[in-house]
C-alpha cells in the first residue's frame, strides 16, 4: 500500500514538472485572452454609457410630466370657469336687486348645492392640490405670508360660494393674521357648512379664548374631544384652562404669545411638480440604496451579474489527439474511465464552466484528476481552474452546494469545492487567526449532520456558541486521515 502511494506521488510530481514546463505557453495564451476580455469590457462600458444617457432622458421626461398635468388641469379649470361666468354674474345681479345679505354670509343649513353652472371642485380630504387657487393661498399661508394669501382669496368670494374649504381657509388665515372679526365670521360659516369638522371647532375655540370667553371655549373643546377623543390640541387647551383658572393668570398666558400653539392647521396644499419630482427622486435613490444593501448582504441575487455564456479561453478545447487517447494504461486510480467516459466528463465540466457553474465543474475535474485519464486532460484542468471564479461572499455563491455527508464520503471528489453549511460554532480559537469546531445541521441539538473544523486566514468575529450561523468555506481534505475534511473559512453570516 505504501509503495502504491509512493508511485502515485511520483506520478503527480512528474505531471507537476511537465505543467511547469508548459506554464509560459499557458501564460501567453492567458494574456491574449485577458486582452480580448478588456476589449469586450470596453464595449460593454460604452453600451452602459448609452443606456445611462437614455435613462437620464427618461427621468427628465418623468420630472416634466407632473408640470404638464398641472398645466392641463389649470387650463381645464379656466375653460369651465369661462363657461360659468355669465351664470355667476346673473346670480350676483339678482342678489343685489333683492337687497339681501351676500350669499356667502347667509347660513346654509347643512350646506346647499353649488350654483347652476358653477364648476364642481374636487377635494382630497383637506388637501387643495386639485384647485390651483386654494393650493396657492394655502402654500402662502403655510410659509407665513398671510397678507399675500388673503390677496389671492378675497377676490374669489363669489366663485367659492358655499364652499366649506374656502371658508375654513379664510378663517384660519384671518386668525393667524390677527383679524379676529373676519376670522370669527368665516369660521362660524364653515361650521354651519360642516358641523363635524374638528379643526373648525378648534379655531372657534381659540377665538373665544382670545376674547376671554372661557366658558364658550371650554364647550367647544369638549365638542372637539367628543368627535376626536385623541385630539392633542383640545387636550392641551383643557390643560391650559385648568392651570389658568384666574383671569389674571389666563391674561398672562395669552400675553406671552402662547395662543398660536392652539390654532388649527393650515390645509396642506399638496405637492407641486418640483416637490413631487424631488420626492420621487429621493424614493428612487432610497430604493436603489436598499436594493444595493440587499445585494451586498446576499439576500437577493445581483441582476447585473453576467448571465450570458462564458467564452472558452484558448487551450481548453480538446484536440483530436486527446479524443483518440483520453485514458492512460495501467496504474492504480480511485476512478477508472473508459475513453467515452473520460471525454464526456471533461466536456460536461466545460459546459458547466461556460455557464458559470464553477462549483459543479470542480467536481467533474476532481473526478478526472483522480482517474486514469491521460495527462492531456490534466494540463487543461489546471488552466480551467485558473479561470474559475471564487465566491467572495454569500451574494455570489452560485446555485451548486454540497452537503457535509457527501463531502465526508468522497473528500478528494469535493476538494476545493465551495460550500455553505449551517450550524453552531464551538471550541473557538481566536488568536492570530480564527478557528472553531462547527456542528453542522439546521438544529444540531436534534439532528447533527456532521462535525468539521473551520479555519480562517485572519481573525474574524464569531457569534456565541448557542447562535445559529452559516459559514461559506472551501472543502480541504486532510492528508493522512482517511475521509476527514476541514473548511477554509471565507465569511460568516449570523442573525438567521
């Protein structure tokens, strides 16, 4: 048995010497292949640059789209408003002849229908995005430009007759600008039109509190809490009233300028075209960053990884000589091939190599190396292994994994194959380089699939012994210990 091992060792040494002699030729072919690869990479970069330019033009079109839609909406509103102008003038003349109060000051019990011919204004909650006038006024008020907002709103009194949103917005703007009389008028009218709106009730309550009518303000705040039991402004106002029961105390609180904290909000005007484009851009950037993080962590595959077949480098294809004499006579080998089996195993490994399934190709190559295949295969195998990719993390591992039981049964067949095994680490040694005993299995306490020693080339953090982890490593047979293997560790994934 020892003589057979010695003979195999001498044969391997002879083959290694022959490979060293032929190494310069292989290096020259590798340089030629690298030059062609660089040329292909340059063409790919050019195509990528053209694709990015097309994407930039598409993004610019998307950014301009909201502005185009907004202009179309404004044009439609103007056209409808022109058609209803005559009806509004007629209604105003009839109202003047009747010598009655203006329509927008007359109480509308429960809210009445719009005037004949008046355009219907569509609202989204309290948002003003579908109405250009109210949106512009709301945007000015939210920036503190109350006088400018009133200059936009006041000329539109007849246009927004019986409009709750208009009355509420006018009342809030007058309230924040300090015009208590007009604010009270419009907020009362808004409550007539919609008696269940909490913000309108809060505005009226703040006005009564400003005038010193604590009883009326208290009743309104209680009404607001009946409609919205979690309203923070109403709860805060009740705490203020409870702490400042005396007239002097309440006057001091009002004199400190704290009342605006109890004012109802100015309606949100909706996003402008520029703001919508900015939000969309930020969302796209966040999605891109998140997707990149998932790809880097190996949770999703990389869509930019090469999907086309890998080109066969020069020197890997079988020649006629290799096909006519693929096996060597005599010798002791782990696997014995016929001529067709030897050629078929190599061609299968070459197909897997072109499809980027390097892990599966390594198994076929190891079988050939441990067989009676001729030396012409061994030279090509060394060159193919040189061109294979090695995974750097879980994100680029590939589809072919091997269980520990199969690796234990035939360690030479799976030499150099990369695996991902799950289990728990014990007996950790983390001095110059980290190593530990790995109990392999989804639940090693119940079903232990195997035990293997994992060795890293540098110090890496290892989770506590009870935590389930995954290890990416390379199978290495241990010489002189039949059937035993170890793992050259690459990386660890925890928090499974």
